[in-house]
């Protein structure tokens, strides 16, 4: 049994003071507010561990390298393909290990890795067909966080069914059966779960969507949805409907399916997504000039929101939290769309990536704790229950994952993260 005495802690949707959190075998066994000092002191505000519901680990290599010209999402994608073309299992492990350690420093205790970089540079499978996926699982283990490997079906390069070409051949398995045969060989580990992803309506033909939905029923399943207007226009031209409607037509929207981005939605699309999971990635969506998605309208029809750092232009859950609210303010010229409790719930939605027993400081939940300084130059003077509007990842001082300390004093317990990133990129 280990006890932590939090100066402040976020429990039951609000801040409590002097909270004793008792932990045994990686689980929270007791939470007692207004408790006398006991156990190890955690200064500042203690939050539940954050979930990064949407990640492409290799995109981290692009940070600070794509702004030399005006460009567009599509020119950025060309640069991303160049990075994808040079990675192998060993270099991908080194990069992902550093990226996941950076996530740990920011208070992220679990990641949903939307994984489509499967095969060799020429599209030929490695001797171990899941070598790249295994590299990601091993990287998360060494970084000290949990992972859900969302192995991605990627078969075509456009809504019109154009075949994969160039580096895209690394992403494909030929057909749905080829993808199923490869992914069936993946195995969960104590820190890793296996999910699936349908890359987008650009990358998966409509005629296989229904079968994919049947084969992945019960798994966490993620889908890139309407990130760019061009995707909507192409889908309308080929199928006579929006991507949301096409996926609905083929039964893809199941209880565990997560729509990622959901930026350019019609009123009908929002209706279809009511009550479902939707993941926003505000820092990437602004970096790529995607647009502002209708997060508040989706929440209004019962959609469950989660957050991801996607391309890792920034790895900072507080930036994603603020982005969700600030985007709405910019779009509507009004404040106060989401309360801090709602924003924290989105940031800690581990259920979106298949870990429903995490994301809350409560008895029986996984012991994921994140201590945030309230005396930094950013947070000094902030009310504890509003600190998420002031803090950054730099204010995270302690991170505990499944009862194990991964970050202490703002430093990773086993990895020199800056050095690891420099060497991997």
C-alpha cells in the first residue's frame, strides 16, 4: 500500500483539498479529502492521467520543419511521406520511444497510436509482418505509458479507388483479408491493447467497410473523418453523400468507434454522430489550417469528446484543452462553452482508446496521477479549479502510471528525453 497526500486533487468533477490517495497493485484503493498529512506529499494540483487519443508518432519528426513556405495540408502531407519513407523498425522504435517519453513528461499516461506505417519502403512486408507495430508497443513500454495500437486499414489513395503509389505502398496490405491476416497475429500485453482503424473514406473502398465493421466489432476503432473539405467534396462526387453518411450506411459507427477530427460536418452529420465518440486535435487542426470543428454542437447532441495531439506540432494536453474552448470562442465570439470539468473529462477519456478503468481519481481506477505546479510563472495566482487555463506541460512535476513513478521533478525516470529526441530525429 502506498499513500499520496495531494495538496489539491481533482475528484468527482471538482477540486478538493488535502486528499489522501491510497494505491495498491496499481489501483486506487481509497480517496479521502480533508485528510491529515500522511504518505508522500504531492504539491500543487493532482489530476488524473491524460489520454492522448490520437497519435501518429512519426509525425513528431516534422515539428518546426514545415513552415518555410505557405503550403497547404497537401504539401505538408508530401513532407510527412518523406519521413515515412525513411523509417525502419529500429529507427521507428527510437523515435516513438522518445515521443512517448515526451508525452509522459506532459502528463499523458496512455496513447492511442493510429498506426499505418506497416511494411518496408517498397511495400514488401518485413520478415515479421508486424515489426513496426511491435516497435511501437516496445517504445511505449520503455517510456512507461500504456498504448492502444490502432492498426490501420489503408488500401487506396483516393475516394475514387486509385491504387497506392510511392511511399503509400508501405501502408497497405493489398486487401481486407491481408490486413486481417496480419493483425490477427498481434497480441495484447499488460501495457498494450490492440484496436483497429479505418484510415478514411479516401483510403478504404466502400464495398469493404461493412465487413471491416463486423470483423472489428467490440474493439476500439478510430476513423479520420472530414478533416479536409476536399475529402467531403470527393465523397459527395463519388458516393453522393458525406463521409459521415457513407460510414453510417455501412455500419461503421458502432459503440466503440471514434470519429477523429470531424471538422467539416453538416447538420445531418452532427445528428448521426450524436451519442458517439469524437476526438478533436486542436493543435494539429490549427497547425494544418484544417478549420474549427463543431465541438460544442456535437457535445450538445450527446457526443463524448476526447483529445489527441495527432501530428505532435505540440505535445501539451493543456494546449489541447484550451484549444477546444478557445476555438469555440473564436468561431462564436462568445466565452464559456465548456467548463473546466468538461474539458478535463475530455482530456482524460481513456475509454476512447479502450482503457475504461482509467481517467479518474476514484476507488478501483488505475493509479494514474499527474501533479501540476501551482507556483510557476504561469500558474502563480491561478485558482486551482481553473488552473487548466493557465498551466502548460512544463508545469507537470510528477507522473505516476499504474502506481509507478515515471516522471519526478519534471524529469523522466529513465530517459533523457531531449537527447533521445535529438538522436531519433
